[in-house]
């Protein structure tokens, strides 16, 4: 807990940014069960509060249908809950320290997601990276999806493993060994998208492995696909996005 920061005493602009981020983070949590990425309470989404040293994450162990803007927890970048207007006893996600570590060390990241989606988690259990054998993998991940180290839940270890692994890769997803996928993006929406995509491709690659030996895409083609998807696919930056 960081009682030195009280939301009520922050300026109006910051309070408005926190309120908007709480709405956003609550809304993106609903996409985890909607996309069959989680069971019970086993996954979390966070997003930085733009222009501040704060981020918003869900409370630990609360069912997805009970999540709403007003029970989203606000933390500083050390992962300490601030006096955010929620009950003092409402604990943030058990992965808060991992999310905070990512925000401290990867300034370009504005959203983080963790799930235990079954196909991606199966690769994490056997420490197998997901090979780049589909155009969708080249587009979204720019190469194979790497495996990170085993790390204990609750302190900086998971965050360190995520950052060390993703620094070596273009992938926005890492399969933490014996644990499951963590994904990052410019905001919660992008990190949720990466979580949906990593599960989808893990499923397809599992099917492919049961049929034969998946054939890796030539690295030059991976680069070309990734560049096109990152820079040309979809609509220009100024396309109105209701999220
Ligand atoms: O990975 C784990 C536990 O293995 C946690 O991320 C998961 O259960 C979700 O925990 P929280 O409800 O976010 O505290």
C-alpha cells in the first residue's frame, strides 16, 4: 500500500484519466472469459494511466462478472496500491508486481495481460516456443513466441523473466515456463488482442503437429509479413477508435 498517494488529492486531469482507465480495464477483463482464455478468476489485465506514474489492475480473486470500474485497483509503478477509494482490504491481483516491473522497464508498453489459456499454457508446460509456421504468427508476433523462465508468483521474478525474454524478441507474448502466457501492448486492448492471438495460434500449431511436421516460414518472408502487418494492415492511426 502507498497511502502517500491519495486519488482524491490528485489534480482533476489525473482523476479523470484514472476514471477512464478504470472503465477501460474493467471492460477489457470481460474479453478474457468471452474469448475462453480464462476459467474462474485465473487471469488479469492492466493498463497505464496515460501521463501519470500509475496503472490500473483488477482485484485478486474476484469473479469477472463482479468486476467494474469502481473495484479496479490503482497502483504506483512499484506495484503498491494507492489510496484509490476502494476498501483498504481490497487486494490487487497477485501478478501486480510483475505488471509493475514491465511498466518500469519497458516504457513503450501501456498494457499487460496474463491468462492460463490452455493451448498456449501447454507449450509453457513443456518449455516449447511456438514456431513461426503461420502467416498469422509472422504478422502478429514477428517470429516464434518465446518461452520465459520459471518464476515464483508474487514478487519481481515474473516481471524480470518477461522483460528479459521480450527484450530479445519482436513478440508481444511470452510463455512463462510452467505458468502461462503474458502479453504486452501499447494499451490493454493491444495486450488482450495478443492474448487472444497467442491462444488461437497455439491451438492451430497443436493441430498441425498432430498431422505432421509444421514447416517454418523463411525468415525473410517473416520480416516482410511482419512489416506489412505492423505498418500497412488495417486503418491509419487517425481512424476513430471507440476504445
Ligand atoms: O497465475 C496465477 C496463479 O497461478 C494468477 O495470475 C491467477 O490466478 C490470477 O490471479 P489474480 O486473481 O489476478 O490475483
